[in-house]
C-alpha cells in the first residue's frame, strides 16, 4: 500500500521528535503582530463595502441580491478558488514571500474598487481582492505552528484571529466616520476626479497594505519543524493525509461553515439592518457595531484560545472543539433575538454577547487543524478548510439573506426576520456537527501523543 493511502500518526505529530529550541518569543510575537496587521488590512477592505450598501446600490441600480453577489460570489467564490493554490505555495516555498506578494496584490485590487465606473468593474475588482486575501490564513497559521510550541499555539492563533474582529470593529468605526467626513467635506463641490465618497474611501483604506507588504517580504522565515518539514509532499501524499482524517475533517469543515454563515451575515447586513429598521446613519452604525466588534469580538477570540490551552494542559485533547461547539450554541440564542428587538439599543445589547460567542470558534478551528496535520500539509489543508467554509458561509449566507428579504418577505425592513432565521438555524446545526466530530478527532490527537 502506498504512503498516500496510509494513516501517518508520526507525521501528524511533527514536533514529537524535534529537539531544536523554539524561536525566541519576542521574534515569534513580532511575526504574529505582522500577521495580525495583514489580517486587519483585509478586514478594512471588506467592511468598507458593507458600509456602502446604499450608495453602491444607488450608483449602479442594484437590489439586495445583486449587492450580495459582490460579497458572496465575487469575493467569496474566488476567495475559495485562490485558497488552495496559495496554500500549496505556502507549503512549498517561503511563506513570507507568498504573504507579501498577496498583500500587495489585494491592496491594489481594493483601491481599484474605488475606481470602478460600473457594476462589472466593481465585480471584477472584488474577484481580485478575494484571490489575494486567500493567502493570509493558510500562510499565517503555518508560520505560527513553526514559531510556537503546541501548548502555547492556541493563544498565539487567537491573537492572530482576534485581528479579524478588532479590524472589523476599527473599520466600522473609522470607515463610517471616513464616509461621513468625505460626504460632508465635499458636499456640493464634488471630490477630485469626479469620485464619489464611497469610491474615495476604497482608495484610502487600500493604501496601508502597500506599506505593510515590504515588512512581510523581508522578515526572516522560520525553520519548518519535525519529520517531513524539509521535503514538500506530493499532491497524492496530501490527499492521503486528508483521506486518513476524512471523518473528523468532514464534520469539522461542515460545522465551522455555520460559523462563517453567521459571522458574515452580521458583518454584511448589520449596517443595512440598523439603517432600515432603526434609522441609523453609517457613522452611528460604525461606532456602535464597531465598538462591539473591537471589545466583544476580540474578547471572545482571545478567551477561546486561553480556555482551550488551559483545558488542553488539563488533559482534554478535544478541548478546542468543545469550546467552539458550546460557545456557538449560546451565540445562536442572542444572535437570533437581536434583530427582532424594538429599538436599536436593545438590539446592540444582545449583539454584544452574540459577537463574543460567535468569535470563539474561529481560533479553535485554526488550532485544532494544526494539531492533527503534518507540517507540509498545513497550508493546503487549511486552504481547503477555508475553501469549504467560504463557499458555504460567504457564498451562501449573505446571498440567502438578500434573497429572503427580496422574495420571501415584503419590505426592506423585513431583513430583521431573514437574519434571525439564518442565525437561529445555523447555531444548533454547528454544535451538533462538532459534537459528532469529537470521537474521531480525539483518536487523531491520541495517536499523536502516543507517537
């Protein structure tokens, strides 16, 4: 029987026989900070589009379904298509180069979104952004796995992933204020070159990524650790790794897809919800929802990493899946009720715990995957994970809400019911799938420990 078809518990535990000292903690956390900044840059681009729902729809004559295609199909589908080849590049070549080039590319594409003169041009620019941003997570997690020992990896991954809610929150606040300032400052006179405020916003938020890209390109690449760390795996061998873990991976991928459904549903449609139902401006939404994401989102992400590491040290090898499952089940309660509230402040009060709990599974998923994968398959399998959750979450979630609001209900304000239905269905499904994954995942983790 070939290696591609055989379980490889020794490769699944690449650090078991590696006696080299781990990198200096200061260096490791510096790289983690750079990775977090790259993630924040990507979040700014996504959120600015969410804040410009109404002006973009008015500019190009779109309905909710068409707008959702920009985040769903244009970004989501091509984000998934770019993930696997970029993940393979990260497993074969220096990850700093893959990350630096990708960051430069998606920053340029983000700025190009602001120069769009029709829907087709905007759609294509979102395609380019999605392809470029697909490298951040697989390359970032692979780097962190070679910088931090397993018992500290959960906290490091949580810091990397808390950049997402922090970046989303900061982008909502700064982006909302930016759009308001551009509109008020240039009201009546027009922006230079005939740009609309929403177009100028894209040019501004895309620029910082161009400054960050050289820092990633010129940082020192960490050594790959453990057996199989020096020799890239063939595609057949990577498929063998997946096949040997297929039961756990299938359930994990399906379960964590529901997290993406809920998170993108709220990130994409919260501005529209508060504008239509409660009459808030983009600046008000930016401050309110932005503060919640910065405080509660980052808090939930870090708490999940800390709790998972603590439970792991206590002997719970499936800690990451348990923390994710039960945290997200509670998220479903708050997230379903929030859009149904009679006023904006009560809705925000329920969104706060919902965002804390919805962010808990994110670092758990990334850490859980790294602990059952060989070094040279981490980027590719993580990319496959991203592809699956993106197809389900980004590609379907926002579009379903837009479709339900346009065709199932009768008024734009009924978006509150669409959002509640999607969240209320996704949370229990996710919890059930992860509980089913506990047994095969434990078997993989125990095989690693025994090796």
